[in-house]
C-alpha cells in the first residue's frame, strides 16, 4: 500500500484533502485541547499539523510516505509555520523520540491490517505520558459478509477501539455517524485521556 500513498501524495490530490478536521478544530476552539507538544500519526496532507501549529502547538508530523512528508513541508512553508516532519513507520518507529501532550490520528490505525494494529499500539504508547490526550478518527462498522474480504483493513469493528485502548486510556466517543447506503458505512471519533497508572 505504500506505493499507493507515494503516488497519491506526490502526483494527485487525496479525496480527504479537505483542511483541518472539524472535531479537531472544535476541540481546540473550546479549549479542551490546549497548546503543547502534538504529534500527527499519519500526517498525510498536513492540514491538521498546520492548523495545530497556527494555534500554538509544537507539532510533529509522521508518515511512512516520503511524498506525504515533502507535501507537508511545502505546505507548512507556504503557511509560514514550523512543523517537524519525520518519515517513519508507526508499526516500527525508529525516528520519533519523547512524549507528547496530544496525539492525533485521522484514518491511520483503521488503515492497518488487524495484525498490525497491535504493533501500532506498542509503538505509539511510549509516546504518551500520564494525561496525554489522543484524538482518534476511524471508519467503524460491522461489515456484512460480502464486505469482509475488502474492508478488514479499512474499518474498525464496533468495540475494537475499546479493546485496544481501554487498559491505558479513559475513552470518550465524541462523534459517530452511520451511512446505510454510501461509503463509509460508519465513522467514529474518540477523545481519549491517558490514565496515570494502569495494570
């Protein structure tokens, strides 16, 4: 799949290139997300990175596609903001250091094969500290039998976010949308807060 994103970000315009996501904008505007160290996990078009930098965050953007990182650097320069862009693989991080107050993932975790979602968690957890906040957007629905071969790498099952994260985070579902006929059939947005201690 990496080649797909290299071509998409290097030569085309991604269909999700629609600016900073509305839930992120609303949470920053309301003060629920306050400026601090932020990382965008799968920074893609860099819209969320640039928005956060414009609102006082110290931002790192990570993507495994070199073309996405180059696009992010170009757009950050055009917007006159500083963002630290890093090429890295969220299932095998090599180049990201330290912890972050805010982690943002818009459509990266659900794009991984189920076997790699646990690897993602193992690599991302060390980037958090007690009280880190994690904003996660994902496709989320129970696939019909004929969808299973195609969407197992594209959508989380209902309850899967809790299964992966509830040991470590207090989880709040802040948005959910269902679409019986179109695509995606379901979306969810979670705002999670890291627990101080866990067993």
